[in-house]
């Protein structure tokens, strides 16, 4: 009993230490965002600002014009989440619920696309989208999400495969069509899995810099990753306090999304790992 309590205490101490290490960069980010430039470069460095400069948060919206970049990121990420949920769930439902010759071969091909590195696709995709006149628009960033994501298809297929066949058989007896079975039975029962897909899609698209650099040329269409990148290249000595404010506000939606949806996220990860 004594050894068990000792191990519990050691486990708690270890978790506290790991949590502190994980939160330390966020603390530095918050502390730097409230400092003046003189405090940032002062030696020895201080962990806490002598006089918090909350005006830095006002300057982000005034000097950097933060709001339009935030709106552009919301438009792109929201559209990608919707496209990924619709397309990936439809494909995953078909792979999990129906039997057809070559189904496993097709699914293997879908998964094999995960092994293709994005740099090998950048030039062919850019040439194709440029010939379509889509460069400097949101189309080459958003439209591909409506054709499914191999990783999300895999996650949803695992979950759909765990649903009992009796539900769909009873629905068919009552005259329910195939699309109605997908829309009214499979999707309502797949909340945790869909939440997991939505969180992954949002975070990946929200933090995406490379794709936005390739296709967006007009500053009015820039997103938050492009804003942060442009700050470092446009100044000899970047305004680190303003940059930290912008970085904190950029990370805030992802943090809040995970905090409010972590229960569904963890449940979705567990259930999508079940064998169908």
C-alpha cells in the first residue's frame, strides 16, 4: 500500500513537471507579448514584464491590421473542414458498409497516397492550377479538400465499420435509402469521429504556410501564417512583442478548439482505433 502511494506521488510529480515543460513556451510567448522592446533585449532577461504593455494587443489590430488576416484564415480553414467532413465521410461510408470486387485494393491505393511526399506534388499541382487560372485565389487551397483526405477516410472507415449492421438492416426494411442511412444513421452516431476529423483538419489548415505561400500573391488575401512570416522578413529587427501578440492570437483558436472539444477528440481517437 505504501509503495503504491509512493508511485502515485511520483507519477503526479512527473506529470506536473511534463506539464510545466509543455506550458513554458506559452508562458514565454505571453510574457514577451506584454514587454517593451527594451525589456525583451535586456540582460539578464526577466520572465515577467516590469509593467505589462497591454497596448501591444491594440497595436496588433491597428498597426498590423490583424482582423482581415484572421478573417481570411477562418474562411479557408472553415471551408476545408466542411469539405473534408463531407467528402471523407462519404468515401469512408462506402468503404465500410458495402462489399464490391476490388474494394480492398482501392482502399490500399487510397492509403498509399499518404506515402507520397507533398514536395513531389507541388510543381505538377501548381502547373495544373495555373492553367485553370486559380493562382492567387482560394480555390487551389479549398477545392482539393472536397475530394477527400486519405488519413481522414481511414479514421472514419474504422468508426463506421464498428457500427452494428442491424441498424442499417432495420432501416432498409423500413424503406430507408442508402443516402438516408448515411445521413440519418451513420453521421449522427459518429459525432466523436467527426469531431476528431474536424479538429485535425482545422489545425492543419490553420497552420498551413507552404500552400498559402505558393498560391496567394495579393496581400489582401494573406492568412495569419503569411502575416507572421512577412513580419520576420520585412524588418531588420522584428517587433518581437507585436509578433508574440500575433502568434498568441493565432494559436488561440486551436487551443480553445481543443479545450472545448477534447472529450470528443479523445473519444474519437479511441473509437476510430477499434476494428470494424
